[in-house]
């Protein structure tokens, strides 16, 4: 439970919830029964340790869209695991599930996460001003998304994609 009850993780995700271990175990145990979301553990290959989770949720079947979220255990940042997990789940969303749009919101005080999302191809669409009240301060959230045509073009590596030049 270090990921769920860590104060910094709570701040970065905007969650003030205190999680009880028994309820969390029951909730995770029920994930396989859900047909409107996909909750996956992120496992570090080198150690076999579960270091986080990645989720596609808020499935909007008629529009071929869903939301994305990711969270990691404290102390596991900065090794590229978030970028890799994000790219893998986006590949599944677009190439296997056939979705058109995957979106998320990221808070202004989480630039590290925003950078991961940008590296995987998410594009900022707009700002939800004052979307979160955190410890008496209003925090903006940036709405970001990746669309299927963009994914087909860059496969989660927009920085490596060479733009076409005009002749």
C-alpha cells in the first residue's frame, strides 16, 4: 500500500482518500470482473516487483474513447518505467481495442507526469482552471489526449517522428 497512502502520491494525483488495506485488496481482486475498464499492474522486469498500476477507464464505447491514469510506488520514478508502461497501454488501446481517443488530466504541480505523457504522444487540449482544491490552493489541470491517427503516425514516440517537409 505504499503507493496509495503516500502523501506525495496523494498530492500528485489529487486524492485525499485514506485507503484501508482490506478494502483495497477486495477492490483489486474484483478488477477481472469489470468489462468497462482495464486495470493492470506495472511490474519491473529486473526485479519482478509490482511498482505501479496503469488503467484505462471511463470507457465511452459509442465514441471509441476512454480515460488513462497511471501511478507508481514512491522511489520508482526516473527510470523510464512510466513512459514504457504508458506506451504499452496506448498500443493496446489503439492497436488491439481499436479506440479512437485516450485522454487524461494532469495537475499543474506534476510536471514530471506531464513530460511522460508528452513523450508518449499525449497533446495538451486545454486547461481546467482551478480544477482541484489542494490544501487551500486552487490547482489547474491540463486535459491531454492521443488520437488514433496520431498514434499510427508516431507509435508513442512523437519526438522521433520526422515531420514531412514541404516541397
